[in-house]
């Protein structure tokens, strides 16, 4: 999809594109969950249902040469960064046509040509790589920004602090996007953080911090735009605290005994970013159904593409192995 014009307030045409992209991510992940439960997809599966506005708002604010690193919950970021659903679905099916050529699966989605430096099964694993990428942009004099996605739980680990410390020390063009869904997998923030405001993590490094509502795609886009401009102008990195809500479990099959069922039901009714944007746009039922048909057809076609894809050869398992 084309980049939106950044000057002024986003118009309805641009927001409709945002809505379509968020709905594509939602339908894609719903289909992936269905196929996973049917036993067609290997490994673990983590979906980002409820967090679509973060992926779309941030990635739509990026410039062509900017790069990202994702998390184990990477489908939304990957689609929002421009990977076609066919390539993503093929990867989940382990096919050679996949964006990681079948090597990565759900938690290791790469698409370097489109600026996706990879998802990572290691919590916070993309943070050092993004600091390094941003340093390379600075040393080369390139007007590019590197963006790391991570969750609130990752702010407790050593590589988070090491990465932000060096990024600020070297004033590299990086943006650190905390998808703050309050759970760190299955532990409430009050039990794993001694502070109640995760943006305060940036204070230790003298880093600029911005807080936004992660269920409002306009707010995410505006905050990401401000952060990217700050970094691109050579003013140093930015910590973007995006408060969001995961409207599902940590993984498919998660019994979610750590939170009341009533809470999840209420969040689905009040904090669904797609529902919020639909109301903001005043879309009619017919309009929504038309958009839904378009994205659903894309998703269904991606499943067929993946199933008809090429299985890797046994000897391919020995490729790209370094020791």
C-alpha cells in the first residue's frame, strides 16, 4: 500500500487504508489459529489480536529505507512492513516460497529486502541488532531509522538496558517501541516491575520518551512520526511507550488462568482497535463487509498458495549452519 501524506491530520481515505490493513492482520491471524488448531502448522503460535494498531501505526510512519526487528509475536509487524500474505503463510507452512524460505516459521520471520531484520524467539533479541543497525546508519550518514519492537517484560532483561544505554551514548537513530500489554507473557506488571510507568525506563539513559494509546491507530501513527523525526534529525533515540491490550492468550492454547475471564470480555468490547477505527470512520455494515470480503479472499488465497508450495529438501537442513 502507498505511504500516506504526513502533513496535517490523516484523512478518511488514509484511515480507511489503515482499517483495511488492520483487518487483514486480524483475519490472517484468525485463519492461522484455525489452521494451527487443525494440526497443519508446526511449533508454537503467538498472535497479536488486539495489537494491530501498533503494527500499522508504526510501520505506516516509516520511510522506505527504515528497518525493523520484531518479536515472537510477529505476523502483524511483518504484514504491516510489506510482506505479502502469500509469503508469510508459506513460511508458516514451512515452504521454500516463505519469506524465510521455510527455515524460520512463526517466530523467525525475516524479509530483509523489505526492511524486516527478523523476528526473534529470544525475548528482547532484536534490541542489540537494531542498535547496531542504527549505528551503521549514523556512521554512513544515511537518513534512516532502525525500530525495535518488544514487550513490557523485555524491559527487565540485560540486553534491553545495554542496547538503550549504547544507543543513547552514541545518539544513534533508533526508536524502541514497547508494546506494553501489561502481561510479560503471563505475569502482571506489578509483579515484575517496581515502577508503574514503563516509559520511566528511559530516564536512566536520558532518553526521550513518548507515550501513546496503542488502541488508537491515529495516536500511534502520530507518536511514531514524532519519534522517527527526532531520531532521523540526529537528536538521538526515542523510547515509544505504546499501551496496548492483547485480546487473546500469550500463545494459542493458553488457558489464561492468570486473568479474570470478565476482564478479557470487557476488553474485547471496549478496547478493540479495529472496532474503534470503524466507529471513528462511521463505516456502514455494507462497507465493512466489502472490505472484509477483500481481505478474507487474500487470506484464503494465501492458504492455497502455501499448501501448493515447495517442501524443502532434506539436505536443505544442512544449509546456513555455522559452527
